[in-house]
């Protein structure tokens, strides 16, 4: 039985979703036990509260300050990157006393990290708690920031070749770098037809469907976009997916369908993949996980309001690939939607571009790689152990 420990940090929903996808993927293989844990659960309440609040305040309310911190902490030199991350780990270590005990008690064969905090802490835990285990890092941004680079990592799983180039330029050993895509829900790998999912969710079969993933966006800005879209005569069905953002649903409570456009407002749903397949066009911010799910299904995107830093980079990569467009002015959203729906050849090009860069099988590919390497290492260790008795 191979025991896999997946460690993530619940700073943003993307890392949580990626960890879940990886757990589901590992469980597809025989004789594998998987534990998936939020490293922040094993932090002191003081640290957990402070880091969570800091992330939310900077990314949502002070995006330019967040961008300055994000770009300022990205180091080009490998040794400086490693030393900087090790210094951060030493500062955080006193707040994570429980994490070392947990890893030691769990005694995994392999640790897979889906966020920077647990990865850098493992450097110290290996020394202090004697819990040195093979560690793999799954990078969930399209451009690899230097904070992902740590001592003792056996392999990095990356979204694309661009991330590989960035890490190679920083001096990371190319043999450690593997392009797999960002791990997304295994459902994204299952064949589905547009007609099938539209029928399942009582959606029109012959009208445009525009989905606005607004859970991570400013409610006031979503309301503005939605109001304009409802005045577009050929909008068809507009689905507002608000997720857990109750403030958003409240902000648009008075907006209703028009004679030419039907509005459907939903909160947390368990059919995100179906909605992506059903849609002709999706309006969204540029989170690494949601955009990876959309790319995997080949649905064109209109990207708005990316968080400065990694989401801006995500948006640039998608736009450069031709799988989506990025807009700064909200007033341009409806004209852009109108143009794309009226030019089906352009939408077809965007769908093809999305499918070319989408990686629906990413989670399974990562699981296969980790398990194969683990088995290879076990065989090598056993062979080495028996060498004195070979004669």
C-alpha cells in the first residue's frame, strides 16, 4: 500500500480544488491510500487568521499593493530564491508545530504540495522532525513564481512550457520539470455533448448561452455587466453563477429577465462542468483552476478583472493562445459578446485554441508520474539492499 499525503493551503479556492482533483486521481489506482490536508489547519490560530485576512484584504481590496508584493518577491536568481523561501519557512515554523507531528504520525511514502507554504516548511520538517520524504510540487499558476522553488523537491508539475522556461532561466534542473497542466476535476475528462447537458438542466437547445462566473468579482461591477448584457437583444440565456458570494446575489436581486434575454441566477452548484459545456461563451476572472476547467472543455472566454499578479499572467497566456480575450473596460463586455456571437467562425477558432492548450487529464497524469517514480525508487532501493547477497 502506497500512502500519499497531499498538502495545500486554503488561500483561495483554487488550491483546494486542485488538491481534491489530485486525491480523486490517486484513488483511481490500486493499493493507494490518500490523505489530503489543509496545512493551515495545523497552524496556530494567530497565524491562520492573520495570513487569511492579509491575503483577502490585499487581493480583493488593495490589488495594486498585492501586485507590488507579488512582483517584488519574485526572484530571478536560484540561490537567492531558495534562501529567501527557506528564510520564510524559518519565520513560519514556530506557528506550525502541529504540522511536523502530523506528518511524522502519518508517515506518508510521498508528499505532494499544492501551495507554497507547506512545500517550504517541509525543508525544515525533514531536518527537525526526521520526516524526509519524496516531495512533489504542483504549480497552479500559468507562470511559476520563485516562491514555488524549494530545497528537496523531487519534481515540479507545471501548466505549460512557458513555466518550464521561466524555471530553467532561474537555474532549476530541467529534469525536475514536467508539463502536465493544472489538476482539475476528473469529470472534465468525460465526453459530454452540448445538447445533452442543456437538456439535463432545462436550458434552450437553440439559443446562445452566456455564463458569467461572478463569485470572485466585485458585485457592483458584475451588476453593471449584467445590466448591459440584459439589454443585448440576442443574448439568449444568461447564467450568473455566484458561488458562495451571497453579496453578489443580493446586489443583483432586482435584475430580471427581459423579453429578449432570460436571466438565471444560481449560487453554489454541483454542475460547473455541465455549465461550461453548455455555454457558448464564458465571462470570468482568470483564476488558474476555473480557466483550466474552461480550457479543457474548449469554451471561449472573456476575461475581466484579473487579480494583479498571477491572474494577469494567466489572462495573458490565455489571450496569447487565442482561447479568450481580456477586457479592461466593463463597457466593452457586451459589445465583445455581441461580436463573438455574431461571428461563429471566430468562436470556432477560439474553441480549437482552447482545446489545444487544455489539459483535462492533468490530475491523472500527475498521479501516474508520482506512483511510477515511487515504484521505480522502491525497486532501486531493494536492488541496492540485496547487492551484498548477490554472490
